[in-house]
């Protein structure tokens, strides 16, 4: 479900400045980067807890299924190296950031 959600989300401006266009309409692509640290919780204490993070092989499988699903929908996808320390550079176009949590079937 996350694949379809990302592939069809209308988050790009139309001619009137409204978020009304999807990846396919703007000729967009996805940069999928696995980021373990996003699962860190700082609710308690001074050290982040990663207890709720998915373990390595299961996470790799899920990530690879996500990328394959996007490609199956003809979405251009680039990735980094799963589990590697990487420097990622991007230009964020606009004041919007989305966090997708708990996508259910």
C-alpha cells in the first residue's frame, strides 16, 4: 500500500499553485534512502532508543520490495546502499515535508 500511496500522492503544484499533480504528471522520480535513524525515539532519557526499529534483513527485504513495487508502476527510482553511511544531498522545493506512518492494508 505504501508503494501505491507514494506513486499516486498529489503533492506537486498545478497551474494555480495547488498541490494537485502526481509524479507521473510532472515527470518526477523517487530517491529512496533507507534511514535507520528515523526509527529512533527520544521520548525518555538522553540517548535515542532504536528498540522499535525493524531488524536488518527484514528491513532490507521491505525496502527492496518497496523499490521494486515503485519500479513495477514505472516510477523512476534511485537508491543508495542499504545500511551504508551515506551523504545525501537534495534540494527541497517548497516548505512541505510529509511523514508517512502506519500505512495499513
